[in-house]
């Protein structure tokens, strides 16, 4: 993954397609949570060009593994009007 990820900013269409397919393969092989951890760092980057690439990766990740991403979302503190706790994710067999 460390060899593929730096190439997400390439401008050649062939390289872009190859990198996106490699990231999709890593999603299947490694799991959506690991790819999401790499992706979260750039979703809120100050530069628009960086955000666009990361949101493209996140959108393809979301389409391919919606249910697997829920467990990987960051844990947030509850507010007085909003409850962010997901206790059903803490149960396992």
C-alpha cells in the first residue's frame, strides 16, 4: 500500500485508472477500514486538488464497502442533543 498510495496524485489517465484499481484491490484484500485510515487524512486537506483526489477514493470505497466502513468511523464524544455512541458495534461473539 505504501508503494501505491503516493501515486494518487498522478495526472496520466492510465496511471490514475491503475492506481484506483489497485486501491480497490487493497480494499478487498486488506479491508475497507485500513484503506479508510489512509483516506481520512486527506478528506479535509486545505488544498482543493488534494481533497478532490481523496474524495474520489472515499466515494469508490463507500460504494464498494458501505457496511464495513461503519465500524471504522472515528469515535466521537456525545453532545447534549446528539448521541454518537454505537453500542451494537462493541458486541461480538
